[in-house]
C-alpha cells in the first residue's frame, strides 16, 4: 500500500509542479541563485526545487531513499524533475558515508519535451563517481550530499551528477 501511495504522491507532485509560471524578469538577483543551491546533471546546472520529497532510512529493512528535485524551466514554465536514489546500508547515513558504496540505484521521474511524464521502472545502476554525505542536520530534517561525477546508467541512457545538494531527509 505504501508503494502505491508513494507513486500517487509522486504523480500528484509532478502534476502540481507543472502549473508554476515565472511572470516577470524582476525576480531576485540570478547571480546569487535565489538563495537556493544548484546541481549539475549531464552538464546542465539546475536550481534545486522547493518541491521535493522527504528522504529516509528504514532501520528494519536497512534501506532508504532520497530525492534530488530540480526546477527545469522551459518557455517561462517551471517543471520539476525528480531523481530518486535508493540505497542499502547497515546504518542511517552519516557524515563521510558514500552512497556509491551502498548498492545505489536511481529512478528518475521527469517530463519529456512533449509533456508526458516518464517513470522508468528499470532503475539506473551505479557506474562511477561518488555521492558523499558532507552534513546531517536531524533538527532541520536535512542531509547534504556532495556529488562528484556520480554516473548512473541504464543501458544506453545515463545521468551524471556534480555539485553539492542539501535535501530533505527524515531521521
């Protein structure tokens, strides 16, 4: 049931995020990234989205997930692309842990150009690079991960992540 609720919430958030529109050029100074951090995916820099999912770690199952949600602007419309990473580990992620060493998998939920959403059932597997925990902040429900050329692949498709992202995470 939790799986179906999760999929429903992912679809609902994705649909809701498609309605965001930038109305003018008078937003905050773009050189300061509007106070948010950004990440590079396949050589393109994206702002982390305000719309994200809470990552977690399940002690009983010894696995967890976290999501990198980015704003993808096209023609004045901001869509949100979700990249959900799942992992297996003996303990909750701690500073210095490398998710790349935790049976890391990636499931993207992104919008294609023609407006259809693709949720790839076959997850992307770890190829190379690192995703190291650089900070944990349980009181703020945040985790910070430094992606250093983390490459995830699924056959002929791949994603490469670079940069540091502070993400929502339930401890």
